[in-house]
C-alpha cells in the first residue's frame, strides 16, 4: 500500500480548523425569536404602502417621489426566471413591508435609550451594541493590537435601524456612518447624488422592488484621503413573521480613502418562507479602496425544505476613479433561495475588482450566485475565486460574467470556480459568460466539479475523525482561499459555519 | 427550388413538402408541429444571444458568389473514399459513386422516404426531437419538416473506406436543406467525411445512432465559400462502449453555426467533439459559432470538447458548450476547452462554457482562455530567423493543434493541417 | 565581427537603467567569455543584441561585421548570422521541434537568397547533428522544449546552433543544468563549430565550461559595464576568489 505519509491533506487545512470544527455542536444557532411588541404597516403592496414607509422614515418629498416612480416601474416588470432556482410563486401582496418594534416609535437619542429587549437580542447574537473593543481572543489574531480592535455596528431589526455605535468617534475622522433613513434626513445632498447611480431604479425586478419599499439599511461616507479608523459593520436581523426585509446600503469612498465593511444576517426558524431583497451600492473614487465582506446566515429552512429566507440581492460596486479597488468576499451559508451577484464596474483606468465566494447549500437549499466583472477602463484587473459546496438535495449554481470592452486595453481576468458535491442527490452548476472585445486583454477561466477526495477522507478518518468532521475539514481546506480573504473574526465564524451548514450531509 | 422559411404551422403544413411514404410524411408533419409550437429563434433568445438568426430565417437567402476553385483539388482528394455528391442540396447520381459498399447500406433520403416501412423511421426526427430538450432548436425541427434530400446510411460491418459527402454550390441563390440519417450497428465502424460549399444558404441535420461498441468518426471541412450562411445540427446517441468523434475545420464564411448535440446513453462510451476555426474578417464578415450540448446519462463515460478559434479583422467567434450530467451518470469524466487567439483588436470572442451536474462521483472541468499571441514564443522564433508573419502562422497552427489531434486518422489529420497551413500562407501572400 | 560601443540600455516600461556603457569587441574566430555577478546585465546584453522587446537603447550602438544591429528586426539579425542560445529556452506547445527548425533554416536561407533545403536533405542533416549531441528522434518530434529537462533544453539550443550555422554565437549560461557528460557533449558541439569565420560570446558563471571551451578573452561584467578584461586566468581568479576583489579594485 502506498504509505499514508505520502498522502497530504489538502493544503490549507490546519490544526486550529480541526479544533474549531470539533468544538461545534447543534444546527442553526440563530433560530430563536425575540418576543417584542411590533407595529406593522397593512399587508400588501400599493402606492399607499410606499407612501407610508416614506412617511414613517420622515423622508423629504423627492424621496417619496423616487420610491413611487420605482413602484410604477416594478408593476410593469416580470419576475426573472433564468436562474436555476425552483421555488413556489411569491405572493407579493401576502407580505408585510414594514414592521418595527413599538419601542422604536420615538427614535432613541442614544444607545442607552434603546429597548433592553433589542439590546439583549444583539447580545445573544454575539453583536453587543456597546462601544467596546472586540478582544483579541480569537486564535491566531497576531495582527490585532493588544487592546483589541474596534468595530462600529449599525443594527437593523426588521424594517428599522435600532442604533449605530461609535458614531461620534467616526465623526471626528470625518466618516459618516449611520442608517440610510438618517442619511436621507441629515445628508440629502450625498444621498441624492449617489442613490441609484450604481444600481438604477429599473435595474432588475428585485432592485426595483427594493427601490420602492426599502425601509432601512446603512450609509457610509469616507472623506478624501481618509482611512476609516475602524471596521464598519451592519447586522441585519429579521424577526417578525410574514415580513419582508428590504434593506438599502450606500457606501461612498471618496478619493484616496479606505474602508472595510462587514455585513451579517440571521433570522428565526420558521416554517414559512420569508422574503429579503436588498440593494447595495458602492461608489469608489480615485485611489480609494473598499473591502466588503458578508457572512450570510439567514435561516436556510429545515431539513424538509420548509421555511427559510428567499434572498434576492443586487450588489454592485462602481470603480469610478483611476486605481480604485473593490474586493467582495461572501460566505453564503444561509437562505433557502439565494439570488445574488455582487458585481464590479471597472471604469477607472487601472481599477481592480476581486470576488471571493463560498456558497454552501445543504438539504433543500438553492443558490444561484456569482459575479459580474465589467472591464471598461484600460489596464483593469479582476479576479474571481468561487467555491461552491453542495450537499443533501441542494442545488448550487455559479453564474458569472466577465466582459472586456473594446477600450479596456491590457486588462486581465482570472477566474477559478470549483464545485464540490457531497452525496448523489445534489447538483452543482457553472454558468459563466465570457465576452472579449479587444486583443490586448487576457481572460482565463477554469472550473472544476468533483466530489470530496476519497484519499483525503480516508487519511482524515485514519487519523481518528468521523466522516462529518473529515468532510468539514476538507471543505474548509477547499474554501481556504476565500476564507483567507475575510477579516479575522469573520474567518473564524465562517469556518464554524461551514461545519454547521454541512451537518447531516454525510452518512 | 428554394424553400422559404415558413413561420406558422399552417404555412408549413400546407407547403409542398417532399412527397413521401407514410412514415416519412408522419415524421415531417410532427416536425412541422414541433416547429410551430416552439417558433423560430429570435435575437432575444438566450441561445441566440451572440449569433443573430435573422439571415438564417429570412424568406430568401442573400445571394452568394459561387467560389471558383480554379481547378485546385479539394480537400480529401487523395483519400480513397466513397463519394456522394450534392449540388445545391440535390443529390447528383452521375457525379457520385454507386450507392454500395462493403458493410454498408446507402440510400437517398427521398428513396427511403417513399417506402412504407424503413429502419430510418426510428431515427428520422427522433434524435432531433430528443435534442430539443432542454434547449429548443427550431432550425433543426424546420429541417426535419422540410428536408429535400440527404442520405440514409446503415453500417453493418467493417467498411473499407470512408463515406464522403461532397457539397457543390452552383446557383447563387440556392437554399439547401439536407438531412442525413446514419446508424452504425453493433461493433461496426464508419468514417464520414464532409466538405464543400453546399449552397448560398445551408441548413443541415445529421442524426447518428451509434450502437453498442460501434465507432463513428467524422471529419468536416468548411471552407472556400466566403459568403456561407450555414446552420448545421449533428444529433447523436451513443450507446455503451461506443465511440463518437467529430472534428470540424472552418475557414471563411459569413455566418456558420455548428450545433452538436450528444446524448450518451450507454456505459463506458466516449464522445469527443472538436473544432478549429480560422477567421479573417478583412474581405467579408466572419462569424463562427460552435454550440455543443453533451448529456451524460450513463456510467463511466468520457466526453471532450476542444474548440480553438483564431480571429482577426473583425472576425467574431462564439462558443456555447454544456456538459449535463444526469443523476445516475456516475464516474463521468467530462472536459471542455474553448480557447481563442485574437490577432488584432477588432476581433472578438464570446463564450459560455457551462456545467450542470447532478451526480457526485464525477470529474468535470472546463478551461477557457482568450488573448493575443504569446510574445515570448514569437521572439524565440524570430531570434532563429523566422520572419514575424511566418512565425505567427506557425504559432497559430500550434494553437490549433490540440483540436486537430482529435482526428484519429493520421492521413486525414495531416490533410487538415495542410489545408490550414495553405490557407494561412495564401493570406500571407 | 561583433562590435559594441558604449551601449546604454534601460527597461522600456520602467525607469531602470540596466546597461550603463558596455564596450566590447569580439574579432572573427575568437571566443570571448563574460562572467559577472547575478543581475549584472549579461542576459540583458544578449537580449538587446538579438532584438527582444522591452528594452530601450538610450545611447551607443552595436554592429555585426559592420552592419548596424540595433536597427534590425530579430529575424534579420538571425539571418545576418547572430544566434542566441537562451538562458531559459522558451517552450512552444504544439510546434514540433523539427517543424520549428526546418522553418528557421529555410527562412534564413531565403533571407540570404539561398535555395531552401529539401525535406530529405533536411532530415539527413538534422539526424546527423542530433546524433552528435545524443538527441534522440523522439525529442525531435516533440514540441519545442515542452517537457524537456533543463539539460535537454540546453542541448536542443546547441542543436539549433549547429543547424543554423551562425557566425556570431552568444551562449547564455548554456552550461547551467548540464550534467558532466552533457557538458562535454555540448562543449564538443561548440568546439566542432569553431573556425576562423565564427565567433563566440560565452556567458557563464563557472570556470568548468571554460576548461572545455577555451576562451581567448574573459570579461567581467558588473553593474551594467564590462569592468575588467583579461586572459583565461581571469576566470580562474573568479573561481577562487569570487568577485569581491575585482569589484573592490575597481571601486578604488
Ligand atoms: N523585464 C525586466 N523587468 C524588470 N527587471 C528586469 C527585466 N529585465 C532585466 N531586469 C533586471 O535587470 C538586471 C539585469 O538582469 P540580467 O538578466 O541581464 O542579469 P544577468 O547578469 O543575466 O544575471 P544572471 O547571472 O542571474 O543570469 C536584473 O536586476 C534584472 O532583475
Ligand atoms: Mg542571465
């Protein structure tokens, strides 16, 4: 027999991963519900509801008009069907479009005034809404300062933002970080200038819907030549039943600035599906850089495929300035249905876009996700690394576009998309579109689909791991390149999520 | 002679469809209904995203100059083969060899169609129909409804020489619709060659049924007819341990769309499809589209797609390739390669290399690259004294080599290489 | 034969000067060696002489038998008789070694107004040369340098040189990667080509090669210049003491 020593566990699997994986227990950790008195807009969708949302947010008239125009357009659109997704028809009239805790009627002036029940909710989710350091308790966090690291949080609960931390400190640096509803009131000139400039109102069915009914989300503005002094994050929580969450995020990185932004999301375990349709727009000016990381952990539905979030998201970054840079990193483990293509418009010369993605689907989950890299400027570069893992009866699709326009001379793209299949009832699909219209650019695309390597499995099990541990370990190795692109705290959480998401996938 | 594309079922059904016996009449009527229910392709169809179907479905074809070959022998002329000649889509018995050969049964489609019972009944329009899901191919259904001529070939044993379909173009405005049906019986083997300018506009369907352990080798040369407007469909069903290999060389042609639809139904079968295209848009448009769909529906089968395109002066290349692995098609080994070399800034390439996989014990992959010529290699050649144009051509041929290597027969592959080389040197002047 | 005069070269893309005034003359029939620390510009010199893209000559010139080299295309330089054995021979997948050489031989003949070589003559010719270098038929059939070992690549370079019969041969570290026997073979190949009308410029790090290919003159290149020239004994000095002494002497 070939010596076991000659076998190598897939590069990138580390001792600590093994530990992390071993220490895990339980399935979806965030399935509990906060018992809190809520206030709802009437069910269904019509111009009055749109007006009502606008009113609740105390918006100026132009914003109301903008929403109504979007609604009028949405009514004329058909729901797209090209994705490899299969779900019962969504009754858009059988949803609540606005839900907020009663206690939020009077906007709290500071975090101290926020309903303790809400604070408790975030505490329980591991996102304390306190202005405190995140301690360097995470293993291998050498690059963290000893006193810890600050992360500012905007917490969105159903339709409203309940609070944003570190606002004062950020203000000193000139950074604006607040809920989008606050931004519409306080910084209308910025919102007016940029909202809808990357994802136009009529971009697609779900984005148009979002434009009409978005209730809250985050707003970020980083002034020129400013490195945002801390990481910014938004935590989205859906709590109310039968309620859709429509969040809107707008990030503007002015010339020479830098920001790293994190997004997390969870929802209670329910047996009816819930709708989530978000839009994220990022504007990046000359020499600026934005890192946007997501750990998407919406309730995925149960083992029978009941319930879960239907997640339709439009995310796009516009690299307007020369040498601007964006990096999307996503770990998609949740949602019953995911429809999401974070994209990069590489307009500025020498601008760069990167997309790192792990999408894990188990049980009856379905994901159709990928990216678009649109090269418009000269000497632009993009890189796509996508890792899809499919288990149970799940379907996982990578869908992407790489487009080199005639003027995008000397540009480069490299795409690697790999799929892993666990079990013989699931599916893994790759649908890339490649369009090259100049010859000084180079586009390379590679894709593979395979199952978990048997020799690696055997090696792990011979070393004492059970099947599930071994799979989690190998999958983590498979996804390493993407995990590495995440900020430290997220990377650990993501590794654990990988293991949890795959629970019950073998045997 | 020319048959305009009809838009509705009534038009199709009312049309003077070629006279035929019961089975053929029924197959044609079915095809007409299929077409009527799916409609003709439009520019909005995802499957026609990058290739405009307009000129393929217009009522009359645009005229095409008849290419004067100036007595130069055509491709394959040195190869001993059974010649079947079609002029503007009509079988020319005088120019053809006798319809007989060892291990072969050959008939003209129109002869077979007049009979009340014929083996081709189980294939004609049948493989085409199977190939209509999940993607609609209306121009193939149109062909089955309207085909005026073609051959039906049954291979029962060892065939001593290749069957060669030679197309000739004589009428500037001809609109040819040919439909061939081939069945290679268990353990038998056939090599099919195709070449020549068929007509001003050409719609071809070939249905090939390959029985257990049988082999079908196909080499096609599309060239010379600069004004070519062609859509071809090759539908094949590959049974256990059988081998299907198809290679197409394409040079020139305003619009060529070659679709290859392969269904692997038996275990341990092999299916390879390859293409090498050289496009220069300087004198007339060049648009070349390879659209491939391979379905794995059996265990331990191998499929390969190797497509290479070299493009310049506004030439456009398209590749749409898909591997579909059905749930029980374990141990599938599928590979897809689509590469293009853009020799100048006007050329463009668009590709969609898809994988759709429902079985877990598989190895499937694809690679696609697009870019300019390798400067390092070019310099190395020049430093050895090879002038840039020759060096470029050498690298172009090298680039195409992967695809040409898919041809098993060495004489034929040498012939193809020679033709490509000659095309390149003619352009070099 | 080869005359280089005050040659200054910078990278085209960056503001980086690599050659800073190289003066060198290799007379007909002579073997000159160039040694020098890594990164001193030896390969750059060979690339610039053979016309590779990416470099900009800012000053100076170079000629071969009185013909201005720097204005010519790479293939014209080759036809004029300049040959470079690459430090890192390029792999060309898909192009057979034979095809490659035949194309090169005939292109050069054509450029010089000579008859092309017939397929049969070529085959005879290449077989004989390959045999001398112990290159088997299989290697001739394979694509240029693809999958060749380091030593095989270098032998292949010498085979090309033997086939093309250039008058000015530049060998860039042809000895690196060769085993003892291959080194002998390659040297014999080179020595067989030595004659009164042919010159060599041998770039190497080791005295070993110069034991086999006896140089007439040895140059030391450092920091983009020829800093010292001398007889074969200079190579021995480098072998024993490295470059430190020589460089110190120059700085002084
Ligand atoms: N295209 C290039 N881009 C960047 N730097 C380059 C380039 N070409 C050469 N250089 C630099 O120029 C210097 C000279 O390189 P060169 O290859 O000529 O050295 P060398 O004397 O041949 O070295 P060695 O003995 O290691 O082969 C080095 O510092 C090298 O890194
Ligand atoms: Mg060197």
